[in-house]
C-alpha cells in the first residue's frame, strides 16, 4: 500500500518509536515518583493512561492518514489481518462491559495493556519495512539498556528508580532483585526472557550472539524471575546441544574443534558461575528453588473460586468484591495479590467476558505463530507460560505491546531476508544464462505483511 502523504508516514514512524520507548522506560514506579497518579485510585482521569498510549494513538492516526482515507485504511488492515479485528472487538466489548457495570474504575488497564498492542501492530504494518527494522532495533536496544541497569543495581544494591507497588515499597530483605526501568522485576524478566530466542536471528558473528545470550541469562538472574530464567536456560541449553550434535553427525567438526570447543564450554560455564557468585546475581532464585511463600500464594489463589456466588460466576465481581476476596485469602494487598491473569480476568468479567477474551487470545497467538516461524514461536510459548505465572495481563503493563511489536517487526525482517535471497538467486540464474553478471542489484519491494498460509 503506497503512502500518499510521506510526511505523515515519517511522523507515524517517529511517534511509534517514541511510544515503544516510553513503554519500556517510563514505568508506573517512575510515574509515581514524578507525582503522576497512574496506578493510584485517585487523581485526574487523564493520568490513568500511560504517556506511551497517547503517543501510540497519535502514531496510529498519522499512519492511517499517510495512506489517504484513514477509515478505509484501518478497515483494510483488519480485513488483511482478521485476528487483530477479533482482538480489538473483544477488548472493546470488555471495556464497554466494565464501564457499564463498574464505572471507569479499573477500565484503563484494558486500554494500556490489551487494546494498545493491536493498535501498535496495525501502525507498524502500515509503515515501510525500514521503520519496522528500526523499531526492532530500538526494542532490543532498550532491553539491553535495562539489562545493563539491572547489573548496576545489583552491584550497588540500590534501585535506579525507587521500586514501589501501588505506592508501597516492598520489603526485599536480603534477597535483592533488580528492577531497572521496567517497574517490577517480573516485568523485566518477562520481556527479557520472551525476546531472548530472537537474539539467535541477529546477523552478527556467532561469538557476539553467544555473548548477548550469556548477558541475557545473567540479567534474568538479576531480575530474579524463576520461570523466565529456567525456560531460557533449558531452551538455550537444548538448542546448543542439538546444533552441536547435528554438526557432529554431519562431520563438520574436526578433532581440534571438538577438543577446543569442549574446553571453551567448560571455561565459559566456570566464568559464568564465577560472575554469579561474585556479583550476587540470582540470590532470590537460588535461595527459593523450592515451594516458598510466593509459590504457596500462587497455589492458594485457586481457592477464590470457592468464594464466588452464582451471579459472580456468570457476570464477574466488582473491584471492591475482588479486594474482599484477596483479604479472605489472607493476602497482603497490594504486595500480595492474585498472581494469575487468567483467574483475574475471570473474576473481573465472569463467563460473559472470559469466553470472548480466551477466543481472542487464541486467535491473536495463532496469528503471531503463523506470522514468523522459528525462534519467534519459542518466544510466544515463553510469553504465555511466564505471563500465566503472574498478573501482568490483568494490570496496567506494556509487556504485551512490546512483545507483539517485536514479533511483528521480526516477521518483517524475516520476510525481507527471504526476498533478498530470492532476488540473489534470480540474479545468479540470470548471470549464468547470459554469461555475465547483472549491472545492478535488485532491491526487493516488500508486499504488505501477512501471515503465511499453510
């Protein structure tokens, strides 16, 4: 789809990059420190939406205007990618349902957490492939920035931004967890662990990819997210062993390479263990590799279904009723809550809202699954498993928006590489048939991004 207003296209590119940057750097804890009542029950309603959301809506408007008729462009995007339309329709239904039953209380998270990921995806798909490549690089640059800050926090035993949950500072005791600019250790672990498999697709030397993966694993230790750390460790270990075994069967390793590689692996593991011990990384993970208070809370929250009335099973419970459930379960709100977004969504919307939410979630994940195979599919599995262990998708958060944006941009990069390879093959074929090399290289034009057909 050709842009009729390139100026609007450039504005949309800058705005969507700014939106993604704000989501990854301007956490709820930082907003609280700045005096903005983003997660507080009181305050101006305009402050209940994240600044990245306002900029993201501007990016969407500019991207649609860049193609001429905004309504026609938006409709065409939903026709081209039906799961995005189903997701938006379901989330808008939940938004209207929530406002009709409970008022504006608690409705803002639906916009920030669940509606914006689809709008950002539509914006990125309406922009040139170069914009998606830039967005992909920006997302990972900020992920690595947060990893660096996590190491600094661990070394200093002090957070860059005061870590607060709903205005309350958690008591960590001796088990320090880094937060960086993510707002919560689990937020940082969720995004870092989910996007780690995509590092394998970077067009950089193998030793640089290995270094980035090692740094990422250490960052997960700093964040203290057990699920993300274990998933990433198991995946990377299995992937590397399979790759080495496959090359060994094909006879691609010499005796010197096998011996030297084994020595490097042993030295590398020793170096990582030394860094972990000296820096104190992963104290919480190694100290709580058992059923601790956090795990007991996650098991206890399933008892909430024993407290529901028949009406609440069907239509959901109000925020005040959910808070009462939390107290009945002897959870120390706000530091302890219902750490499972599936349960939270059912409590808030009942069967009336939970069923369309699950249908829309399955369609969105299937769309992302078909969009780009390979490591991105591992990222999708990582995200759904890790997110199911906390309440990240039932509270104000930007992790889903960041992950969806990264996967959409990764699919664009993969498509561009396939087209480049196809054009090179055509050029080689033409040169072979004509007896000379072509005078110019051919620059492929990307068709509108869409999921692969089986």
